């Protein structure tokens, strides 16, 4: 892998969730490191935004509680993946 995963080059990134990327199969290059940091940041930012919106739109309804739970779960997943990316980036090249 020179710069980014092949699916990103083909414009399919919106179809593949970042957590589906096996970091054990990724070549550790400066370009890939930059790409992984960007993807982790995007996922974390989007998840945080959704979580904040869910927190402030809670009205006690089942739908708002479900939205809150889904947003919290997504944020937890994004944080866990960002930690795996950080661990990957700290490994010697």
C-alpha cells in the first residue's frame, strides 16, 4: 500500500466503515499514517457531533433515547478505533 487503501482510491470510502480496516494488513508508511490519522479524526468528529446532537435533543421519548444510545455506541467505537490507530502508529516501522 503506497498511500491509502485501494477502496479509498476507487472512491468507495463511504461504503466501508473505518473499523472494517484490518490494521494488521496495513503497511506502515508516512502516507498511510497520515491517512489513518485523518480517518480517525473524521470518525471521532462525526461521532462527537452526533452524540452532542443526541444529548441536546433528548426529550424522554423512546426515539430520542434510542438515538442517544446509538450515538453513544458510535462514539465509543470511534474512540476505540482511534486508540487502535494510535497504537499502530506508535509501532516501529
